[in-house]
C-alpha cells in the first residue's frame, strides 16, 4: 500500500538515524494496511501522519557531581507522544544505550500498549544515557535530583506521569519524587512505582512479569493448552524476569533459565527464586554468584553463546518469555525455539524480537504475544496506582492482582477478536496494533485537529 510506505519514508527523513523507532513504526504501519483499506476515514484525517510524530519532545542537559568531586554531564529525554486518551504515561530508562531513537520507539509502543489496557492514559517515555552500574548510592541520588530539577516543569499528576524502567527502580523513583515535591511544592501522584510507605501500590513491582504470564495463560487456554508442568525459558534477571519466574511457579510451570548482560543460568531443576531475588534485589550481584549456591546449575558466559544466538533460546522449552531488552531475540533464536518445540512466546520486554523473528513466530502460528500486549501489565498497574493516589486509598495485593488479571484478559480478548475480524485469528501482532491504533485514532478524530 503506497500510502503506508510514504509515511515510513517520511519518518526516515524527519527522524534520521533512529533505527529502533523505524523498527517499531514499521511493525505498526504494516499491520494497519487492512484497516486503512476498510476504513478510509483514518486516511482522510491523516491519523498515521499525526500519530507517528510526538506531541512534544523534550531534550535537556543533566549536570551532576560524582564522589570524586568531578562534574559529569548526561543527556535527559522525555517524549510526550500522544495524550488523546489521557495524561502521558510511560517509564524512565537510565542506561548508556539510551538515545533519541530508543526513547521514541519506547514512547511510540507505549501509545498502543496503554490504549489496549482500556484505561485513561496516553503514551510517553523518557530517560537518560546515565549508567547506574558501579555508581554509589550518593551518586545515584545526586543524578536523580539533577535529572528531576529539569524534568519537573514538564510533568504532573494530570499531565505526564513517569514510572520506572531499566535502571530505574523504587530507589530512583524515591529520589526523583523527593526533588519533585521540593521544587513543585506538591504532594501528588506524579510518579508511579513509589514505595508502599508513601503512595505506592501493592503488586506494582510484580505486575509486568505477572501480566506476561497471564497473557500466555489466556493465549494457551484458547488452544486448549496450559502452562502446568511445562518447561519455560526466561531471559533477563531484573524486575520483569524475577516476577515472570514467580508467576510461572504459581501456575505450575518450571522456569529453567535467567540471564544478564554477561551470561545465562540454566538450572534444570528450576530457577531458585529466593536465591535470585536475594542476589538481584538485595545484594545487586551478577549471576555468576548463583552457581556458588546451586552447583548443579550451569553458567554460560556470553562469549560462549553460539554465533549470532542468545544462549537462553537454545534451551528446549514449551514457552519462552523474553524479558530483558529490545532486539534480544533474532531470527536464529526464533528458529532455535521453534525447532526445539516452543509453542508459546510471551514478551515481557519492549520489542525484544526483531521483525524477522516476529514474522517467523506468526508464520509458525504458535501462541505469540507481542510486547505491547503481553507486557502491558506494568503500565496498567501504574494506572491503578494513580487511581489509588487520586482517591487517597490503598487496595490489597489481591485486589490489584485480580484487576491485573482482568485487564490482561481484556487485552487478549481485544487483540484476538480484532485479529479474527481482519481474517488472521492467530496473528496477535496485527490484532494488538489495530485494536490499540483504532482506539487512539477515534479519540483523535473526535477531539479535532489539535
């Protein structure tokens, strides 16, 4: 369809050298072809041309002082992509790989992910190329305070509500909230992922990982299958991975891998969840420490992975949960998974599979849950935290978890029904993209040219 191709070519000219953003946009735009044919109104209102451009892009300098008294300079970003459905909502990522293209891809994905939840939240994303690894607690505090001293003027409980992402957990959210409160002179739910002591929500920490497993559960139920008794591989060892592993155990599955940037653990008896939590959440250690406590487990460093493969995806499994970072799963990995009998892939990370890998999963007609649908549990529970803050009440863990499960089922039903409407009932990429886009697009049309 020439129209979609023209928009994509325009993006390459208007946003040069942003390969991650191109990848995210290409996946969505390709999926929208049948919608554009069936409903010309979206072309008439130039919705695609408008939705691929952020409403606002904020780039700022972050000056801070390290423990040696040296001045350090980083870049800060906030992309406020689309507010048709509500205040901008999306995490902050602190990682040296962060650049304008990464933040724009994350913000673009967030628009449709948030729309799929059915909640009143728009799409945005932010972060910095600051690397928290190896930094002292005081250095992280000083950076977070400096970052918020610039960001605070652009956010608010009814404007833009950031959360955490890679490199940004409860500690970092706390430091940023403290500075926001001081500068804005407001105590409001401007950040989510807060401590339970001052406005956080029970089950928020668990939500993204739990949600990815719930999504897999609903995909499998529609095929008459279950996770019970099945071997599963999980990538990563951060928040999403840990609680994916936890929920897999709740449903009777056996997660047998986890990984970090240096290598992977394969534990045939099942990952020791309490040990993993202690190493990553308390001691902040690398996974090499895991085998000191579990001698039967196998640690494989990255340099020993097969060429152009992620070692996690060479392990035979029934279901895979990519939960580390973007583009961690390529076509070779997809071929390995399929050859080894993998029947279900549910993405806990944002865009963890390359386009070639996605097409391989779709063509194989396995249960494939794309990130914008399968990992929406985190942002959904962030909105539940916002609701609790606004009403000044606290819900129990069980209440939040029940709402999370209901939201994930609703997302699955919506994506599945939309896929069937357009003649591809097993293609949840198409279903999720069209369902999310249509909701945002209809709101944009009704709100006029703004």
